[in-house]
């Protein structure tokens, strides 16, 4: 799979420009910004790595989580998600035109993986946090027709779409879900990097799961290949949307300190090398002498082998996590 197959570079660039414009407009007054401890391990010692669009990214001196601090208050951060030009562009111009392509390349394989991984839940109750347009849930329902599938979605428009597809919808953020709800499996895809308070999120998931229930999430790995090479130039590093870059070790720390047993932490990404090569060839970013040489002279087989090595050795920037409530 190539990056251009699931997100067009020019459309992504326009979206990032709009995010920056919204950020300038909404966060002129930064007096409410708060310094935070490491969202993974709680360590209070961190080192500033870089500033981007006026936001400071620091790295924990203990577990190496990369995160924004100080960060906006939760209610101010929600303004950019609820109603902003960048959010409307993301829905109408970034996501919808590629929806069916992403269904085939991302959501369908994801549903198949989950159906294979959790056969005991095929007639149980599961919830997708931040369900969006419900594409993943549609694919999972085909495989688990007897399951009770719930969408947790705060967006009014997207909640209506999920409801129209026949799913029960909890129209709220996870934090506001009725504490009496219970699930056998909860999923969260590409959400963790956006969270204002990851610790609160994990605590809430733990409380909503039945004993022995599972959390399945995907997120960005701050120690991943393309993030490490491009660092502040990486397009995945864009505030105030992406606030948290955990890594396999720090994710394990966060989940275990909140009562979860780790079943798997993997980095099954497919795009790391393609992102680096695209940044070099199309955006003019310098990835360093060696990787310029790989781009210019490496065979297609060599590049595939490099990506496989990245995946197998936990260096992809795409991280998959399965955890079980004790």
C-alpha cells in the first residue's frame, strides 16, 4: 500500500494549512494553557524537543513519550473538532472522497483482524470510540451479525450517519458515557494521539469493560521510523490535533499502571518508507544522506525489505495495541 492510495498529498497539505489557520484563530490567548506531567508514566521531568505552530513538544526523560506541554484546556481544544473550517474540510474533502478506498485498504482488513482475534466476542457487545462514518462497524457487522455493536461518537452529523446505518449510537465523548454501560471489547483507532487526557481515557475504558474484556487501539509511535527521521517536519506531528506520541514501552507503562494486561503491542505499519520517500521526492525534505541514497538507488525489493524490517522490529510509526482487563 502507498500513501497516495489512502490520502492525497495535496489534499493533506491543504488540510494541515487549515488546521494551522484555525489554531492561530482559536488559540491567540494562551493564558489557559497548562503544563502537564508525562501522560504515560507521570514523570515531571521532560526536555523540550521543538516548537511547531506555537506549540511546544517535550519528551519525557523516563519513558521517552513525546507530547505537547503546555496544552490547551479541554473545552478550548474541542472547538477545533466541533465546528471549524479544518474539520469541515477533513470530512468533505479529505475523508469522503477516499472513503471507499479506505474501506477496502483499512477498515475491511481491520474488521477481519478483529474478528479473527476475538472469536469469543462474535455474539458479545463491543463499542467503537470515535466511530466516525461507521465504515469499520459496517465491515465488522458483516462478520459478526449477532453481535451488539455500539458507536460512541460525539459529532452530531456523524452520529446521525451511524444511526442511519442501524447502529446504536452513544452521542457523547467517551468521558461522558453512562458509567453503567458495559462492553466485552472497545476499539479506538487513530484517536489516542488526539486525547487531552490519556490517563482519564484509559481509566474510563477500564471501568466500562467487563472483567476479561479487551481494549484494541491503534495510534502513532513517537519512536517510529518516519517520525524519528522527520521529527518536527513530520506531517503526523501537527498541533493542536496530535498531542501525544506514545511508544511501545510507554504505552505498556500506561496500560499496566491502570490494571490492564498487555496481550500485544505491535507496529504493523506499511507506509513508513513511502512517507520518507514522498517527503524527499515531492516535498523536498532532506531525510539524510543514507536514505536519499536508498531512494535514488534502492531497488523496489530493497525498499520492501526495509519496510518489512521496520515492521518486524517495532520501529513503524503505526502502533497496534491489544490489552485485557484483569
